[in-house]
């Protein structure tokens, strides 16, 4: 199956190092040799892998130990926690864990400036959410990037 993806990468002229495959923890529940082999082959091609919705699955730490991930995406439920002190403590713990394992970290679901400021203060290096942009259809991505990152 991965050979088909290799052909797609070549045909599209895409540098695999510019891609990041996001995998939800629930997708990893079926720990089979096929899943393991495919994830290792994807990573060997230079494609980054991210654990999406981190903290909401059944065995997050097991996955971090079993597979090679480049990024942890902290689930939005921690960012918008009803109890900020508990949510912040969990976020700080995830950030510390990621740093120790040399894995990048991004917070999901950032909708308000105070959330972004708190995450920055906690040492979270990146975030995504409606504060930065609403979801856009694929054909609008280029113009969005041109606005955010104008070319000289």
C-alpha cells in the first residue's frame, strides 16, 4: 500500500519533510504488525507524525514509547478546561514530557487571546485554533498563506 503513496509523493513533487501525518490515539488502538510497519515506513520517508487529540485516548504514553512521533497535539479540552488550574497543570506536564522526549508540541482549540497568552507563558511553542483562522476550504489555503506569510 505504501508504494502507492510513494508514487503520489513523486507525482505531486512534494518534499516529504514538509508533510505531517496526524494520527488520533484511537487509530492506534489496533496495535498490529501492519500498523507498526506502516508507521515506521512513513516516518522513514521523512514524513513527520503527530499524535492528534493527545490526552483523550486510552494509552497515550504507550504510544509515545512504541512509535516515533515528532509532534504532540494537546487536545482542545485541556485548553478550554472549566478549571484553568487543573487544565494548566496538565498542559505544563504534557509540555515537559514532550521536551524530555524531544517531541514538538502544539495546543489545539485556541479561540481567545488569554488562552494564547497562557499557553505562551507555560512554554507551549505553537498553537492552532479559530483565534488564528477559521477552517478554510482547500482552494483558499494559498491565499490565506500569502496573507499571513507575504512573499517579498
